C-alpha cells in the first residue's frame, strides 16, 4: 500500500467560465513541473469521411499561430522555456505537453494559449506529406496496412470509431485542406472539451490563475461525447494478412469491461500476472521455457466506457502454431489455475510501488489527474492502490473466467504462413468456437426455461 507518512497531494481544481477544467497537483518536493493539455478529440470521434483528421490537425497546429507564425518560431519559443512541446493523438483524446522549471510554467501556458487561440492552419499540404511518411511503417510496399494492432482493432470494432486507425487512411488524408482543419478545430478545440493539468513545485492558485489568463478566452463550444463502440458479433474470429517479413505478428484481443466496473481491478491484476517483469507468466512460458519468441506481453488498454486486453508476440513463420498454442495455454490457465501466494504478492507490491512512484513524476501525476477529469472520473492513485490491495486470488480467476472467454477472442495474424499452418490456424479457431456455441445454446435453454 502507499506510504501514509507521505500522503498523496490533493489536486486543486477550478472550472473556467468557458468550461475548461483546470487543475494543479502541488508536488513541493520536486524540482521540475509539467504542463499538460487534454483535448477531447481523436479517431473515435471521426466518421468514415473524417478518418485521420484529428491526427492531421494535431500536426497542423505546430505550423504556427498569429504570435509565432511559423513552425520554427513556435518551436523556438517553446524550447526557450521548456523541454519543447510534445503532442500525441489517441483514440479518445489528444494531448499537448511540456516539462519546464516551475518559474516557466506561466510562459508555457502563455504559448499554449497563443497556439490554441489563433492557429494559422498554414502548410497543410506539407504536413500531409509528413504524415504520409509517418504512416509508411504500418504499410507494405503495395500500401496495405500490415500493423497487427491496427488490424486487430478494426476486426474487433468494425467501422468508424474505436476500431478506426488513428493516423487515418492515406487516400482520405490526401483530400483534406485548410477548411477541413479549421472546421475540426472549431468543433473540438473549445473550453468544454479541454482539461489543463499542471503538476510540480508550483503555487496552485497562481497556476490556476495563469491557466485562466491564457486559456480562459477560448470559445466555450459544445461538449463532444463518444458513441458506444460496435463490437464484432461473430467472435471468436481470425484475421490473417499475408506479409513476407522476417517474422509473424500474433495478437489475441478481447473487448472487456470499463475502468469503472467492479471486476476491473481483478482484471488489471490478471494482466500484471501475465506481463509484469521478467518472471511474469507469458515471458516465463513463451520465452524462457520454450524459446519461441524474444518477447511476449499483455497490454490492458483503457478507453472511455470499455477496455481491451491484448496478448501479443512476434515469432518465426514456422513457429506460429506452437507459439499460438503456448499463448492460449497461458491465457486459459488464468481462469483455472491457482495463483500462488508468492507470485500474487510480488505483483501486488510492484503495482503499489508503481502507484507510489507517480508522486516523483510530475508528468505522470498531471496525466493521471487530468485524464480522470476528462473522463469525469474520480479515482486517485491512493484509492486505486486501496482497491487493488483488496483483490484476492480467487477474484482474479473468477473475473478472468467471466470476462476473458476463449470463445470471444479476436485472433490477428500478420505473416507468411505455409498452407498447412494456415489450416492449423483455422482448426484452432474451430476449437475455440465449440465452447462458445455450447455456451450460447445453454443460455438460450436457460432463457426458455425461465420464460
């Protein structure tokens, strides 16, 4: 558990007149500060005809503003007072952030305000070329997407929204112009769709005043909401894309409960049992014992209203079936085999350490509390540590058995498999479907009996 002698700081919050939520996390024991702006915009907000527009706009905003009318001038201003401005577009939101000394926090906020208040939307055509280069590592020589995670998301969540590629489709991006960027900016870059978080050794009230001074003049706008994602109905399913690289990428993915669900802490615990350090289950079995891959891991991706658990690795084409069997073996065992006390306590202590160490990282603290505000949450690191401290081995197994069903998996394979191995993949899928069919028949029978 978190050391109570050094209590977690309490964020100081203020909602500006334009709806922007501002917060400051005082960390007086540190020497650097972090400024982070969340914007509720990303690929999940895009219709098919808007694919990649959020990511393009993020790039275009660096092309200058009224006060700093070029990329060079804007970046020079940021780098004179901070580590430089970084930005990232995700599915649920976009971020702009910089680390700096405490005395430079107002200056960074001033520059962010200038950038968001009067962007020039210049050089859109040049930035489209930059994005085309950025997206090349996800494509093969013929322009097909061969990124395993992109393909898995699209297969699991068909259509626009959560399954859409963050960077978008190149043919769609080629059509965008300044007017498209301006329209998307005016829709999403407004006070009601923003959270600004600052963490570090700063005065909270003065920092909130600075946020208000430099970002409080943005238009209020209309709050944007996310639609419930549409999930594939015919799971388990296989997506195989032939790609003649040196290895095959494998991913097993499940859509599962949101962060607010009572079972979510137990599922997070399960993911950490699978992949948290060199002695975790996936690495121990797939790498250390069988030597089938250099790395095997599990990611628990958190989105608003839903989570995705993904188990993934890369291996030689000829080892795909053996590797898949090993991944399935480890995954199935999570719902049946006991977790011994030493393994369980090791994971628990590592989680507690990770949560405690957030107090020493202003960027992580700003991200944690800012994202909670963006998603209308209230979970603090201390509260999460307390919830995780109450999780038991039996609850982990039970949550896994309830939510991570082998008959609900999306299997995605990108590689160059021999015909016999492709047939073996289909046989594996058929075996996974059998329990799913039996479960559906039993459910219908129970419903009929109840009726």
